C-alpha cells in the first residue's frame, strides 16, 4: 500500500482543537520599527556602541553630580600637586592618585577628570544641536525640492552644491574673530557655542537635503501617493502624512552618523582656538594645551584624545547598526 500524498495529521489535530473549543493562536503582525529593533538586538557591537553613547549622555547631563562625587571643581587650581621647579604634576602618570583620578594639568594643577567630564557637555551639546539644525533644514528643503521638482528643485540643488563647495572651516575661523562678546542675550562661551551650532548646522543641512531629495523623488511616484492624490489629498497632506513618515528611517540613520562628525568638527575648532572661551572646558582645547607639555606629561594629551576617540567610535558603531537594522532589504 502506498503512503498518502499529503499528511492529514496536522489538519485532523487542528480540527479536533477547534471542535474542542480551543482557540487557534492568532498570527501576530510586526511593525517595521519592531522588526528593526529585533535586528538591532542581534547586533552586539551596535548595542555596545549604544550603551557607551547612553553613558556619555548621562555623564554630560549629570556632570556636576559626578564631579561633586569623584572630582574637584574644573576651574580650581591645585598648585600643591605641581612640581615648583619643572611645572609638571607630582608623582608618576600625570599625578594620578585617589583624589585626582585622571591626574592634573601641568602648570596650574586643574583636575583633568573634572575637565574631561565637563568637556563632554560642550562636545555633545554642540554635536546634537547642530545635527538637529541640519536635519530640520535639510528635511524641509529636501522634501520640498524632491516633491515639487522643476525650477524649485533646480534652485535648491544649486544652493546645496554651493554650500558643499564652501570652505566651512575657514568661514567659522573668520566669523569667530569678529563675533562680539555678547550676542542674543548670551555672553562669553555661550556666544561661541551658539555660533558653532548655527554654522555647523547650516553647512551640514545640504548633506541631509541631498538624501531626502533623492528619497522623495522615488517615493512621490509610489502607488499610495497616487492613491492619496486621486482621492483629493492636498500637497501638504501628501508631504507630511504620506512622504515624511517614510523618510524617518534614512533621516534617523544619517543623523546618528552626523553627530560624530560634528564632535570632531567642534574638537578641531576648539583646538584652533575658535571654540569655547577659557576657562570653559573642551576636549579640543585640552589637546591644544597639551601640545606644549607632551614630552613632560603625555597623559594630559592621551586622556582627552581617548575621550574623543571613544565618543566618535561609539556613535559610528551605533549608527552603522541602526542603518543595518532599518534596511528594508535585510533579512527579517
């Protein structure tokens, strides 16, 4: 006797379960964001980068509390920790001891740990806010250019090309030299930070705008956009209810990859003297001061350099993981 072509055991079992009154298990749908979260959880490297990013944000937010528990005020001098003859920290390893976890600065003896913690505030604040400025402007301009096309698209594209070719670093250096000490109700380092955020964000939006424009050119021809247009939907409804939600993923990915670039830009400008004013702490400013004392106290350069390296690496790893998780072509 030959075997049946189809196994009827599963069907008979299901029929018995239904007959017995046992409800069948419903199929649970998953949203794209839930699918992305499942993918991201599988990427241990990206999760590690995300944990480091979260720790850095917490350090920046709770800097006064952390310094109060583990350090000293960042602008206090500790001459007793400095060798009067050579101007270098007493002891080995840059003066590291139980009171000064990262040692002290040469010559003036300020707590390196406290200044690194407060430097995280400056770097992350400038990086985050400038990224927000670039994303907001780039998204608004890019989606309008991509959807309307024609002369609007041509003008916006030429403006983006012009800004991408503009020497950003030289412009910021020239601008900082003429900015007054008081502006927009701010003074000192507040003015410098506001100018850095505005200029870095302004020169960063064309990168976001190009991506949003390209995605919009593709999305505006999709069936759901045509369906909304055929039902009488207005342009603003299509822009904000149909196109913008589908642009969240690429915008999120590019924003996470833009932040480490902004951290490096702020550090470079502070290194060149165009960042926040002393005595406000900044990682780039610490590196600039460490150049003169590197031979006698190399640790003073290594610590802020490692802070920049770890921050940029963590954001890049997390950004790469987010990009892979939001990739619609990835395996589910």
